[in-house]
């Protein structure tokens, strides 16, 4: 029986979709069968970020409305054979979202996959909140910006009303230079503020943006710090003690050849 994880945030643009892809790739590399569900209608959808947009024929709404079978709508990733995607419906209104039907879809996916990762919209509305309750685990994503932390605090409060023990935190876009200069909040301060368990961090890395623009997620580069961060997050998720990978920047030559 599969395990479902909802990835959410208070503020938009903090990296939910990037975290979903990173976690999905790292879990798939660890040998698990993984399906991502795109529920977010942000600027960029998972299909584009994963380079799968030309392979989308059916989406989540088609499955919900029984216009196609679940298996017809699921697309296999090009690079990672254990990774699949159920794409978002680009025209879906939040009012059309049916929580009960969604939960049935997630339960059906649990028969085929080890992990189901849901990329949810930011600032949850009631239909989504309902759907979120079918998640076995909830991961809140934030950056170290004050506004992102404030919004994360609010969403954690909402989620905690029902499922306090199932929520974990990923801090994205950590930039040690910004922390040093006092532009970003320090990690310890953020953890004191939100007071939920930390699953791990991902450093700010411009290659992540480039990778998504090219449709080849940077986490797949096994020599990258991003890969190390997600591998560590998966290890912590699977029960190992938390470890924060040491920050390192690329040398000039390495940067030159990678761009
Ligand atoms: N760790 C990171 N380092 C640098 N850029 C990042 C990182 N995580 C996300 N981004 C970039 O930030 C933007 C927003 O990320 P995205 O995952 O789409 O956020 P959300 O799904 O929360 O709206 C994208 O351009 C993405 O490539
Ligand atoms: Mg998104």
C-alpha cells in the first residue's frame, strides 16, 4: 500500500513544485515507484519543469470527471523510469475541485505506487484542505524570508488543527551569504518560530532554475549539491537522523563548463 505526501506552503513561489520534483527523483533513485500529482496552477506546471509537456493528453480533471482512465492520464518520466506524473488541468477552477473524488484517485494510486506526492496550491482553500486530509504526511515548504515564514506559520496553524503529528518542514533556497548579511532569517531562528520538525534544507542554486527551464531537473545531476540535499532529505524521511549537507560553491571552471 502506497504512502501519500502533500507538499504545500503558505506563500506561492517558495519552491513547492521544485521540492516535489526533487523528492520524487530522489525517492525514485532510491528504488521506489513514485507518482507526482500536479494540483497547482502556478506559473509553471510540473509537466513543463520535467520536460513532459508534449506528452500530456489527459489530466487530473479528466480522471476526476471519468473522461479517461487513471492509467491513461499518467505519464512516465523521460529520465527516471520509476517516476510518473498525473498532470494538472490548466483550466480547473478551485470551485470545480471535488475532494471526495480526489481522495478516491489517491487511494487508487496507492495500489500502484510506493509514494504519491501532491504538489498543492499555495494558501489552501477548503476543497484542497479536505483533500489534504487524505495525505499520510504533509510537508510545508518555506524560504528564510520573513513573509514566507509568516505565511508558513499560518498554514501550519491550519494544518495542525487536524493532523499535528504528520507535518514536517523543508526550508528551500537557503543562501548562506544572505544569512551572513542578515538579509535572510537564520535557520535556527526559523525553526524556533515555526516549531515543527525539520526534514531538511535545499540551498539556493541558479542551476535549479536553468534545469527547470530546460525540462531536465538539476537534482538528477548526481555531482550536484542539490542532489545531495534531496538524497539527505529522503534519508531523513526514511528515518535516519537529520544531517545538513555542507554548503559548497562551484569553482570557476566547473561553472564555465556547466552553463
Ligand atoms: N533551491 C532553489 N534555488 C534556486 N531557485 C529555486 C530553488 N527552488 C525553486 N527555485 C526557483 O524558484 C521559482 C519558483 O519555484 P517553484 O518550485 O515553481 O515554486 P512554487 O511551486 O512554490 O510556486 C522557480 O523559478 C524555481 O526554478
Ligand atoms: Mg508550483
